C-alpha cells in the first residue's frame, strides 16, 4: 500500500510532519541525507529507529513528504481565501504565489531537493509531485473539468509553475516582485496560445480514452496516483 499524507494514520502523519519540519532546518548544511534526518529526529526527541521507520527511503521519501506538506498548507490557505471574486488567471497566480511564499524559508532545501529529483532514476517521483501540486492548484481555482481540458490545463500549468519556481529560487527582490512579474508574463503567454490547447485536444481525441465515463474514471485514478511517493507501511 502506498502511504501518502491522505492515507497515513493521523499519529504517523503528525510524526512525519514534525520530523520533516525539523529536518528541513538541517538540509542546507547536510542535504537530504540520513545525517539531516537523524539531526531532525534528535531535535524532536525521536530515536534513530523511529526516524528510519518513518522515512525508510530517506531522501526520496523526505523530499516527497515535504512537497506534499507544502501542497496541504497551500490548499488550507487557498480555501480560506476569497478566490471566487477573482478571474481564473488571478486564481492560478494566487495559488502559485501562495505555495512559493509559504516555503520562502525553505528555498535552499527545495533547491537541493530539485537536484535530487532531476536524476534520471527519480523522474517518476518528480512528475508525481509536480502533478499533485498543479492538480491541487487547479482544484482550488475551481476547475471541475472532465474532458480533455483537464489534461491540457495541468500540462500548461506544469510549465508555468516549473519555470516560475526556478526564478523564485534566485529572487532577491522585495516581496518576490521579480517572481510575480515573471509569473504574470508566463500566464499571459499561456492565455495567448489557445491553438496549443486545440492541438492537445485533437491529439487526445485520437487516443482510446474519449469515452466520458472512462475519462472520469482514469482522471480519478491519476489524481490518486499523483499523491504517491511514499513507501507502504510494514
């Protein structure tokens, strides 16, 4: 069984959250390593055995949990915000900036995590985590599409978010002004290329998934799959 923040037992989820919050303070110095894991465990009073049991995959599992924690915090903040009064592009911009700003203190840890996720053996995990993030952003923005717009929207936002993330990592301007300006330009560019969405839809129609019921079922399955990244409990 894949264990994610949605399926883990509440007490285990809380322990993982607390441990990662402690570990991330050591990542800038030790990287996403067992050394950082054990230092974090000592900070919160956990034994080495408990730390190893909570994150048996070490770097991969810790990075995945940190990303998923960020998604959860983002969703809580967006649910409390008045997004209904905003245009869709403003909702997406708000979602992207909310996630980035909430992790402003963890930029070096995120930078190191991205370096690990960029390795070929971690491509699958990187895509899962990116999918989860952009899927949550669209859900918070009110997207409930069940046709091929579902896929094209997430594909486009993946590009917008990934490129904005790279700018944000090195942004030293006040209130991340450079990142905000870049994000606005990227969203504007996307809004100006509706032909791309048409091409994606045309390609999708040639795939054996154009039965509405099958689309919805696979959509739900993919959303669930996108919340993976942790190993099962033993």
